[in-house]
C-alpha cells in the first residue's frame, strides 16, 4: 500500500503547544504514525549508542493512505493550518512524500527509543537493546501501522494510572487499543482477562502480535474490530479509553453498563480546553471523578460508579 508522508515543520516560539495542536488535527483527519520531533528532547543515556541526534526544527509527521480520499484530507489539513496561522500566528511549512508501506514502517523507527514511563515500567521497541533493572517491567512494542508507543503524554498517563488502579486478577478493556500497549501493560501488572477493540483492522492484527510478543497467552485476551463498545457485552473492572474527546463523550453514555460494581474508567486523549465538558458528561452518568492527571496540555481522568 502507498502512503503519503506529511511533515509539518513549525516556526513558532511555543513549539510544544503548536505541535500538540497540529497533532490533534492529524488525529482528527485519521493520519497514521503521528510523530512529534522536538529539538529540545535529548536522548536518555539508556537509549543506547544507536540513538539519533535531535532534529534541527520542531515538526509533526503523519501518514495519509494513498487510497482514501487523500486530496480532500490534504485540503482540510491546509485549511486548518491556515486557521492556526491566522488565529495564533503559528507559522509552518508542509512537505509531502510518497512512500510504500515497507519504507514507511522503517522511516520512523529512528525516533523511537526505550522510555521509562514510571519507576517500574519501561516501554522498549523490539529493535532496540535495553538492560532492565531488577524488578523492572519491560513492555516490548512494535507499533507498526497502528502506532501507540507509550511516548505520547496521553499514553504515558494511561500507563501510570493503570499501574495505580489495576488490581491483580482484574478484567481489563481497552477502547481504541491501537498497538495493544495498554493491554500488554495490564497483563504484566496482573490482569487475567483482557479485551480490546479498535475500528482499524490493522490495529487488531498488530495488537495481537504485540500481546503474543510479550508472552500473553492467547486464551487470556480477545480482540474486536468495531466502533467504541459495539459488540462488547461483558463488564470489566477497569476500562481504558485513550481516544479523542468527542469519542469519549459518546463512550460515556454506555460505560456504566460495562463496568463491574466497583469498576473504574480511565479516559485520556483530552486536551485541557475540553476537560470541563468531559467532567460534566461523567457527572451526568452518575459517576464519581476519582483523579485528574495533567501533562503537557493533555488530561487523563479516572472515574467510577457512585
């Protein structure tokens, strides 16, 4: 399959803020493999000798499928970028490059290193070497086309909250599972029954591969291709949803009947300006807000039944 690499180089003082806004536009348009490059991010010593140096400019890169109305999506992207320049004076330049799937799969690997998410949990790409400390939980991930590496704040916050609230022997549901990284984390922390759902068939395939890569028994997990909770009938002790704010609002209307008596929901992928709307929706479902976590302009919320 052919993909169109779309790289937005950013020329703006608050690079991090601009990159997050542009990445949200990418996610809304369905771009795959979204990567933020920031010159301020320096490789950690544990990343190994093969780590590449920092980029010269801040940028956001993602991939359009060459088969799915890409011309229309590019027109929408450029419209949104012009709006950012007009409203916030964020100046940027866009470059497009056609790539086949094999080249795409290799091109972003240079930017993905082992990352310590918590004191106990480290996410490691399969192609990097890493020496774990005693007692450290290492999650092996090959994100492929689905992506979801643990390095983005929304995923990192989910991992921290799963570590905090998951109890051994619990059941776990991941809505919008992507690469399956949250399911792998839950399994390594003691979840005994795992379920994941994503509207992308490619994500389902990659999540299965990553679960098996991390020695999660096949009989321990089930994976579905579908939208939100469509086709999900069981109740779970912990549900995670690292998806867009508007999808979380739709999801919340159905969550209560899928939570166990003392079940909890972790929702992430929320930008700060949308936080109050999500909190209001949570309260409408007669759920209690347990914790709010913030990182780099993103918000994750833990809630449960009253």
